[in-house]
C-alpha cells in the first residue's frame, strides 16, 4: 500500500473506487482518500471517508472517469470466465482516470486460493479430483465435490499476455516471491485532477 500511495500520489482529496475491497487496506495508509467500496454482497453505508455500495464489477453504475483511481486487489481472477474478466477490466479502465489492478500469476507454483503446489496447472478433471486431498483448503475445509466445482468455476488465473490484453494502455509490474513472479499488477497513471 505504501508503494501504491507513493506511485499514485494519493492524498486526502483523491477519489478512489475499490472494486471487491474492504476498508482494511485503506487503514494501512496515512492519507485518507475518499474511497467507494463496491462489492456483490455486504452492507451499504457512508461512514467517514468511505462509501460502501453493492454492485457488479463487470457493470459498474458510475459515469466515465468518475474516480481518480480505480483499484482492485486480487479480484479479477474471481470473474470465472475470460469474457467476464474482460468486462471487469473494461469497467475499471472506464470509471478511473488511473487504475491499479493486482492478480495472482497463473504460473506461480503455489495456487493462492487453495494453497497447493502445481495442482492448478493440471487439466480440470484431474485438478478437480485431487484438490480435496492435495491442498490446504481441502484438508482444512473438507469441501464436497460441489464446493470444489463452485470454487473452480469462480477462479481463472491470468497470464502476462492476458493481463496485457485486458489492460492494453497499462504498464505491467511483477511482484516476486522466492525468485518467482507471484502476482501481476497493471497500472495506468494519469495526473490527478
């Protein structure tokens, strides 16, 4: 968050839309930007610098360039299909003058949602059968096959080429862990109004 604040020159006057986020991230920084939180579920409220509203990130109910920055951290991979990811990316690019979008990288050895090594690279039918027995998620939550199917239908990890295609006007940055690319970040920075 410190790097984000520095790179985007976030101040108390900055208007941010956080699609899929919570107040928690914004309490980690010193400045207090005006943040609109958009989530599929949850309460609607206005409190201090925050407005929380229900909405779908693939069809945001805000005008073009309504925000200085469109922000999304580890949400785009939960859109399920590449078509929905495309719609999500289009909306972030539309409502924000600038944007910051982070997602786990498909080719990082550890699948971050299931906490398992390499299983996400297997064909779906094999992946589906093994996830309950070879992942931390499977060991802890003991999901049914229905739960596994629901989780696998929701998550679609992205490659570098896909992220560049979704955000053609953006700059790619790689977050690294243990010498591997862990996450991909796409940014577009325009001067704040």
